[in-house]
C-alpha cells in the first residue's frame, strides 16, 4: 500500500520541473476508488492522458507532467489495497 505512494512521490521528486510521462499499470483489485487515484496524481502536477479500465484484471493509466505539485507529500488517494489472489 505504502510502496505505490512512495514510488509515485519519488518519481515526482526525480522529475522536478522537467516534463515527463508517468505510466501506471496495476492490478484492478488494488484500487478502492479510481477517481480518487486519478485526482491524487493530478494534485502532484500531472494531467491524465489516457485511462484503460476495460480489462477486469489490470488498469492502465498514462499521465503527463504539467507543472509543480499542488499537494504536499501526503496524498491519500495514492494508497492502494493489497493484491487479492484467487486460490486455484
């Protein structure tokens, strides 16, 4: 849960004021609220370019860096749930 948030914040810090693209491909079961996740990433200075949530197993997002972060280091929408695995 914390890892996704810290990795995204590290990416923001590495980019600084540079332009760049953030690509997110994540297991669908980890998202509690897709809208909250997208809002959290946009508060970090990104704009959503594309979103693919049609696949029932994986969600994919492309974000483009547009400016400095509008939020501090604590962005609750970045927290993801643990992966759910199905027993076979």
